[in-house]
C-alpha cells in the first residue's frame, strides 16, 4: 500500500468517517485543532518531494506534487514507501483491509475505554500468548514507562533547555501509544508522535484524548522518509525502533536532518550479541546465529517468522552513528529508578575495571545520545 491517496478514494474516506454521531464524539477531543494545524505549517513537509502543503477536510495536500495524504481521525497517513508486511503483527493475514480495521478502531475509540481498544488490536493481530502479554503490558503501561524513560534520558540530555526554545518541537519515533509524547506535551510547544503502524496510532489518539493532550500531532510515516522540514525538531527519541528499520543508516540520517542545530537524539536498540533473550521473541541465542539462519530457528522454536528485525552489534551501531553524526555521539549507561535482577548484576560487573571495556558489548541493549552540530556532515546515501 502506498501512502498517497488518489482523488478516486477520497469520497470513500469521507463516507466511512462521516457519521454525524461519530464526528460529534470525536470533536470533543479533536487533536487536530486549528491552532495545531496552523503551527504545523512551519515543519510539515511532503515526504515525497519536500514541499509545503495545505489542510483539507480529510487530507493534507502537497502544493507541489499534488499528493493527498488522508487523515484518519486525528492521524495523518504520510507513508510514501511501500508498506512492509513484516511490521508489528501484520505478517499474519487478516480478514479485513487496513482501512476497514482503522474504521472499526476509530468507531470503537469513540465508545469504549483504552484497555478495550488494546484488546481489539490483538484480536486483529493474534500472536503467541507470551508475546501478547508482553506487548499488552507495554501498551497499557505507557505512562509509567515514559516516566522511567525520561528519568533515564534527563541524566544525559538537557531536555528542559530544549523545551524552553521558542516554538520547541519534540519528536517521538516509533511512538506506539505516544507515552513519551504525552509526558512531554506540557513542556514542548508541539509534540509529534510518529509510527509506521496506523493501527497503533489509533491507540495513541485515544491515549492523547484521554489525557487531554491538545498539542500532539499524530503522523503515520516510515522513519526513512519523514514528513518534516530540515531543522524542524529540537529533541527526538528513537526507543527500540532502529532494529525494525529497513534502511537503518537512512533512518539515522533522516533523524539528523530533522534536528535543529544543537538538537539531541536519544536512541535505544537491542544488542545482537546479548547474553540474554532476544526481546522480540524471548529466545536465547538468536543473535549469535548467522542472520540467514535466524528466521528458520525462530519458526522452529516459536512458530513465528523472524522478519522485520535486525538487531545490531556494538560495532555495527558505532559505525552507523559515526557515519551520520561523526564524533558527536556517545553510548550511555542505563539509569533507572528500578532495576531488574540482571541489570543490578550488570551494574556490579561494570564496576570491575577489567570488565568495563568489554561487558557493554554483551548487555541486553544499547543506549546512545547524539547531537546535531552546526557543521555539515557528509552525505550518508
């Protein structure tokens, strides 16, 4: 599926979103208020040609290439790359098309609570009981997880100073239910919650509405083609997303492009060569196999495909960050208010001088920060 929508499909979009009662329910907490639409003109750009655009009743229209990007509820679908069948649980066949799923989700969001909407998500995308429990916990605990992330991030990045910039913009890549966006909405003038999974953005819309967040812009797009102008953002988080990108170096280059000079990126991603379980399928030893064997091994052990995931080693991630940010990046120690047993053990081991150099390469994941300097960086294409 392409992110563009032809004129022929526009009447269909209006027909399923045009129910009067539904429109009245949605308008009570409509995130796409006029002031937010006006403010977004500073930084929204067509991901296909980079031009500005105008808001219409049910779409955002590029003024140069004439692409039309549909609005689903308060979510703008800016995908211009072919949809990936390996994202989230979309590798499983469903009886309904994405558009029909989104219609059902939006209608349910107007009449039910967030927990029921999460249940609907997994009814559409069934998976193993263990993975569903883990994913549900992540979605339902978005606010507490966000507080934990921000505690950690603020040990490394001057978030308050970035939020105090005039017209400050925060971008959450791979937002899920927009937990960090909601947590920072009161500090930044605009928060942008972006994900490639349109179904999850319906959850994010409900979450924002329940919390009364009125300055959140919800965008569906791939990180390799962001619908944002250069220098548009002051602070970006990319939490457990890089491993899902089809073009990982291009994603990093796009994040740097959208950062303003002096802006910061905070990134986390699983370690391929961890001594623990692979976090997506909860199996030991996956990363130590040759990449061409991983899918077969996971199918044998879990009955699920292992696609759409490419965990990086310490060396691979270092090379990518250096290519994009040069020397303006660093790996960070994990800082938490509550540690798991494994994390407490790792912290003790890291105090041993002989292990400090090698142990970080074997931890469960990497935490890195990167700053966009004023000087240009060579093209990464």
